[in-house]
């Protein structure tokens, strides 16, 4: 039988100013910039990530992501998130459509506008399941060319289920 998590998350460790500082460093390391308004959107407990576009490979993740995620850095850099995570088809298609729209048409931070949904770590042997609340997304621009090459996202994740033994 699986384990169901009923704990209320504790974000006492979460420092929004430090999150913003680390995100700025990651953007600079990847020669990217984002609308300053995005930094004001980061909320307590948010997972913050940068993904290349259209490859959808992770360029950066914050400490909260690393604290919760089971994947290695190599797995995250080599695989698009569509291979690492399973979502219901409706949520998956809406997420891809929204990211494509934002990178193609937006200039700053906008709400994801997606309903809360479940996501499973596809490669995790215990099929860890998360409840995802997608909050904010913004396109990232190449510092030199000013072309949109990535997107940054802020969202909450709550582990809601995990099998108590490996399924593989």
C-alpha cells in the first residue's frame, strides 16, 4: 500500500530574498534576463525553475525544488520535463500550450492560469505523486540578442502520495 502525505508544509526555511538572489545569478550564468516584476511574484515555498524553450530542459532549479525532487542534476539537464513527469493529458497539453503562448507573446510575468493538478515523477521507482499549483510564468530573454530562449516558473508542489516500496 502507498503512503499518503497529510502534513501541512512548513516553509520556515524559505527566504524569498535569497531565492531572488539565486535566481538572478542563474539567469546571469545562462545569459538570460527576465522582467523584474517576476521577482515580486515569488511566494513563500515556491519552486522556481528555468527551462530552455522549446527543448523544455531545466537550466536552473531552486533549493526548494532540490529538497523535494528525487532526480539527479544530470537527469534534469538531459531530459525534457515531459519525460520526467507525467500529468493527466488535459493538464499536460494546457501546460505546454500556455508555456508556448507565454514565450511567443508575453513580455513579463503572467499567471499560469491552470487548475491544480497531479503530477507523477515518471522515473521514480515509488512513483512519487505531487499536487501542483502553477502560479507564475515569464519568458526569459537572451541578454545579447533579446530573443526569448527560455521561461521561468514559480509554483507550489505538495507530495501527496508515494508507494512504500519500489515498483520497478
